[in-house]
């Protein structure tokens, strides 16, 4: 198997790193990619404004998920866990033991490639791995690489592939950190990674999370979920705002609720239970074991406690999964927008779409009925609140009879 190994301080990881990793994976036809944030980089001092290792690890995980590669991309904390400087030769020894017989490729940019012979144990490094060097600017590969490639090949018998990035992303983490500390949002930073930085106030960003712009709120929310869920959250926002306009609800409330509604979707059962306990949310028997039912509750808590959302928004998030009897218009809007936003594609969704702009209650009732039928067909339990929501709307539709 061909395995790419891409290490760096990743402080923070940016589009330059991501473009390089992606291009190298394609060029070398890698079958697996390992991203390894350094603990203590041997080649340079960490900046004063540096983020802690665990944050750099988390941001690298976000980047790995957003690379959109068809091969497994793993983020390893082996260098962060190791004491002392993060020497590549030690990392390679470990990986060589873990992947005996596999072809290891070290990926690196210009600055690292040109100094490779000065690293600790270059002969060992170059016997354990091949090198893929990419230019950080257009001139690098043509002007700076040939001499170093020849030197490494002749001196150490290295295998070196030099690669141009088309186009290179000419940015460094140092520049990104400087821009962030001035309150700017660097375009070379992935939206979710920017959101992560805002949430933890890294690199001198000091935004009040309770008064964020829509752009920043989206970035924060997306930093909490997997890349594949983002189109759904965007679609839900678009639909909720459209419905708010039609049904006389403040579109800002609908937008906020939709942006945040799935922010805890990927939490573990333990994380959900811990937060529910903190907020005194008592879980019934079904909720105790159905992790899918809990993100609405914990999402509401986060919307309130972290992002300072008003009660109406938090309640809409709280009820968006099961629904409940006698929902407010905002609650109905989030429930149904989540169910039929433009990315949803299931049999019957067109019926919902035809109904929701003329009769919101009828659309919610149909959505609840479809959802109950689907759960029952699959043999899954149906939460009592969902049945009560359906029964309430049925009664209303029959003028209370
Ligand atoms: P800093 O500015 O903090 O020194 P950096 O931007 O150089 O950081 P590192 O995390 O030190 O980033 O880099 C890790 C690896 O990624 C190195 O091999 C480096 O050459 C490469 N690299 C960094 N930035 C780019 C970029 N814009 N394009 C291509 N490769 C890059």
C-alpha cells in the first residue's frame, strides 16, 4: 500500500496544506494518507500565539474530513503524545513498524525539502521513506528543487518526486495567525476551521460568541459537524427563512435556529448525557438509549449557553427531532424545514413541498405521519411526543373534534 505521511505544525492548518495534501494524494495515487501534527517542531520555535496541541489536532481532524478524498485519511497524535522534539526519524520508525512492507511517502513543502539533509538522521529517513516535495510558490520547483533533488539522490540514494501545485496557495500559518489577531478572516482558512478558532478564541480572536454575524455563526456551527452534513444545514436555513417569510415569523429567528439545529449531531451518548445532566434535562427510557433523539436537546443548550440565542430559537431546536403537541409557528417551521429542505430526497417529499407553502399545519401533520410510518416500517420505536404532535394537529385539522 502507498501511504502518504504529511507532518507539520499545522498552527493552524490552512488551504495551502490542504491543497498540497490533496494534490500529492492524487499524483502519487496514495491509498492512505496520514496527517501528523507536530508536538514540538524541531525545525522552528512555536510562536507565542501558538494553539495548544489538542486544538491543532482537532483542526487537523476537521481539515482531514474536508479534504474530500476517496482514500482513508487519518490524523495521528503520535508526535503530540511523544515527549521532546518531534523528530521525523522517530515517527518514521514507528510507522515502519506499524506498516511493514508498505511504501511510505513523506510529503513536504519547499522550506522543509531544502533543509531535509540537516534534519536528524537524514539517511535513516530517506531509507524508510520516499519524498514528495511540492513548491510553495510557482518558482520553487523549477529554480530551487533540481539541485536538492540531485543531492539527496546521490548522497542518500533517495527517491524524490518534485511536484508543482496548480496553482500554489502562497500562504503561511504565520500570515494566517497575524490576520486573525487583527480581526480579519483569512480566505485561505477553511470556513469550519475558522469557526473552530472563533469558538475557542485562538490566535487572539476575541469575538463575543453571543453576538456573531451570520457568517461567523455559520462557521462556528459547521466546525461542530461533519462536512457531509453542511449542505443539509445550509438547505435547512434556506428553507426555514423562506417559510418564515410566508408564515409571518421573524426570519432571523428561523435562520438562527436552522444554522444551529444540528450542531451537536456528532456527539457521543456520554457527551449528550453529561450536558443534559448539567441542564437538568431528564431523559425518558427511549431517550436514554436513542442517541439520535438527543442532539435536539443538547443543541438547544449550546444555542442558549454558548451562542446566547433567545428562548424561542432554543425551543425550536429542542423540539425539532420529535415535534410535540401545540408547537409554535417557529417550531413547526424548523421541524418541517429540516424534513423537506431542498437536499432531502425521499418518496413523498414533493407532496410535502406542494403543501407547506399553502398550509403549514397540514404539511407538518403529513411530515409527522410519514415519519411515524417510516419508523414503524423499520421496526424503530416512535417517541411519544411525535405521536402527540400528530394527534394534536389531526384534532386541529378536524376543528377540535
Ligand atoms: P508557519 O508559518 O507557522 O511556519 P507553515 O505555514 O510553514 O507554518 P507548517 O505547518 O510548518 O506551515 O507546514 C507543514 C508542511 O506544509 C511543510 O512541509 C510546509 O512546507 C508545507 N506547507 C506549508 N504551507 C504551505 C503552502 N502554502 N503550500 C504548500 N505547502 C505548504
